[in-house]
């Protein structure tokens, strides 16, 4: 298959987005959106760095790569609309593998009503997939990290640490001894096929001000980004951080590491004025996902924004890299 | 330097585009453009496949990668506005090298008044740069490949084969014997630092209908894309294809190969009704580049769109891959 054939072969026959004027097939794609602002981001995933074929089939690779990008749009309160994929293909990946990667992306894109509008396929030494995501956001309803304010409550959607648990189950033969099959499959599914929280974030529409970040690099890191951007402190209460009912079957050290620093759950972390908590509950209800209050926002505790983790009577300052200083 | 530091370190301090609301520093960039349509494309360049350090310094790699993307916007008649870069970095590339790649991009971005609004930096085995370009285009003035019509004239900007000549000069010690230093430098410059024809394409504004393609893969291929998309035949007259005055110093076989099939000149190939030729001349004059009539459009010569090359009394049908069938 030559350089152009793959993207052509997967060019969608119909458009899902009414704003799309021209998809694949010319020098660029063309679209129109006169009433909303445009949000866009790019992420690159490299085999051996971000995923391995040991834990993911090509289908999962495609699904997860696009999920991570859609999650960025969710974290801005936006609606994903289009994506472009650029793939570096090494020898050893067959056309069937590539078709499976695309199928994983397209199945997810179909769920979110997103169009593939462009891409590039080149040969190289290692598999690398770069996804550009483009979406819309209502003007003045963008959910920036800098929106956290003193006295806000901090919330998180879903359950945390699941994707790390799933990865551990797939890579360590001893992992999760005695874990029921159903729970095992749940965690593995969360690693391979995460669900970006677009509908939840959009359902926060009635709230005037929300700070949002998607949990791609662990809640400690995401909280630190909000704290830094807003120049506040985020106090998180360990026992309130939501975990799956079977999560306690892993040892305490793993639980702590995965729920605080484990990435790729693609849940949302946010802050909102306390009076708007009912909006959060209603959004979670509408999106049919759990949501939990997990902390509060205060003025910066030591001059600069940071994250304070409360575990029982002890508190710890988490820095951005996940390194903890005991206090 | 960690994964995030590089993109942060190069995050622009000021915005060039008034429509940009949020650049680097959150989950996505945010921009607004209520009056024009959005055009976007992505291209990936891999070391060893698209470039080597033998012929390009890191600065040129950055410059050329972005030039190729801007050229796609030019080929739609659009104005580039934003770009995002995703880089896979192997060992052996230093921070200085990366800074040079960025400098090459930024110098070109500055010329075109474009903002860097996002990106990703990951480690891997081979250098791979993926650039997403986003621009604006006036509604109903998009220059599609499908716009060619019978009796249109075919034109090309600049001179063709230059980049291939430059690459040959850089890779073959015997190349261009006796070629004056100035001409040698010119061809090498055209290989390393191409000039996308944005201002020319925009200056065609007064023309109602233009088919445009940028010459990234050789004029034969680009002409075939227009012929196929418009279901017409493009007749090209060899002696009218514009070349640099020193181009004839290379042997005939090289000349033919480079001007017809040599890629990466990033000139524009177009078709337009004959009555609008003065608009083309005026646009070239405004953009201070040469333009040449090189052919005509006819109904498809054998049922489907194709390219017919006239060389003296002989004519040849060029297919898309550049393979020629003698007639």
C-alpha cells in the first residue's frame, strides 16, 4: 500500500458534522462554525513509550489514542467535532493491523459523532500516532485551569486508578490474585478503552465558572496544574477520592500510587463554587457517571499554588511531578 | 528536559493573531473566527525518509516542515493562522538541535504572522515531526482541485525542479560541475527553505473560480490530482514549464525528471478561465514571483481525467505515480 492509500482507504463516505464542508481529498479540510469558538490540541503516542502490543491490540491502540484527545476537549467544556491522524508505520505492522487501529478510532468517533477529516501516513522505524482533535466550545464557557477560586469545592468524576490497575493486571502475572473475573475485566477495559467525559462536561453548562482538567497524568499532577494556573491551593481528602469497589483488593501501596499518580483514567477533575454543586450532581446524573466531592480550594498555602493531600491526620504537599514532601 | 518542558520553553509570549484566545498552556488552544471558514491539515516528516541531517541543519528541518504545511493552506487560497507541533525525539538530538528546529519554524511563522498554539513532545527511536496547520479562507473562495473546467488555462508559479537540483547538489559530489556558486546556493536554498505562495494565492481573490494544488510531489502528480478531481485532461507543454536560468546546466535526463516529478518546490499549479489570466499576472506581480502559462484544460481524453505532456511533436500520458506511457 503506498503512502496515500491508507488514508484514502479509510476516508469516511458520509459526514457526521453539519459544519464540515470538505473532508479528506484536497490539500486541507474545510469547515465552518460561526457561533462557537474552536478548540484544538494534538497528542502523539509512540509504541514502547505510551503503549505496547503486549497489553493492547491494534484496535485498543486506536481507541485509546483518540479517547485521550477527546478527553482534552472535554476538559475545556467543548464538543469534539473533527480529528486528523498522522501515522508513522514501521515494518511488522500489517494492513490488517492498521485497519484495526482505524476501526478502534472510528468506533469511538462514531460514539462521539466526530469526522475524520485528514491525515498523513509515512513509513518509519517505530509506530507513532499523532492525533489532532478539533472541537467547538460555547463562547465564554471555556473551562480553563485558571478558573479555580478560594472556597470552591474540588470534585472528580468516575473512579481513579482503574487504568493503572488494568495495566498491572496485564503485565504482572501475580497481579490481582483472587480478583473476580468481572473486576479484572473491568480494570483492563478501563486501561484499553477509556471513556472521555464529554457529556458530563457539557452538562455543566449552567455553571458560570468551572475549572476543569482531564486526569491523563494522575490526579496529583492535574490538581497541581489547576493550583498553579489559578494560584490557589487544592486540598484533597484521600478517603474521598473515588475508587472502584474492587480496588481495595490491591495492596495499599499500589492503591495509593495508582489513584494519586496513575494516569490515563481520563476522568475529570474540577473546582466549582459550592452553590453550584447541584449542577455537578445533575450533570453526573445526566451523563450516568458517579461524581465525588474530594476537597476544597484555599488561598495558596505557601505563596504559590500547590496541592495538599490529607490522609487521616497527616497532610502532605504534593508537587507537580508527583514527588511528595512529608509534613 | 522533561516531556513538557520543551513545548513550554518555546511557548510564544505574544500572540500574532487577534482571533487567538488561548495558546499553549491548557488542555487545548482556543480561537475564534466568525467570518471565515477554517482550513486545516497535518503532515508528518520522519528523519531518513523525508530529510537527513546530511543535507539539512536542524534549523532547515523546522523551516521546511512548516513551509510544507503552509503551502497546503496556500493551495486552498487560505491564510495560515496557527500551527501545532508534535515531535518524537530520539537520543542523539540535543536541546540545542531542538531549539534550532523550533527557531527555523518560528522564523517562518513570523514571516507569515502565524502563532504556535500547541504541541506534544515525546521520546522515541527516530526523529519525527508532525505539524498541524490551521488557517482561514473566505467563504466560497476555497480553491479546490475539482474546480478545473474545459478551456481553462493551466499555470505554474516560480520555477520547477529547483529543490531536486538542490538535493542533488548536496548529495552527489559530481553534481552541477561548473555551476556558478550563486546558482548552486540558489538551488540549495530552494531545497532547504522553500517559500509557500500564500500571498500569490490570496491575490487571486478577484477570480471567481480557480483550481489550485501545491507542488509537493512533482507537477505530474499534482496535475493528475486536479485532472482526476475535475474529470478533465490537463495538457502541459514541456517547453513552457518554467525553470531557473541555470537549470539547463544539469543533464537533460535530470532536468526532465526533476521538473516533472521532483517534489518539494512548493510552487502552485492552477487552472483558471482564460479571461481571468490578467488576475493571475497581477497576483504574481503583487507577490513578486514569476508565473507561466503552461497548458490548457480539455474534456477528458480517454474517459477519465489525466495529464497529457507535449514534448515537441511527441505527446505522453502521465499517470499519477509519474509513470509514463509513450504514445
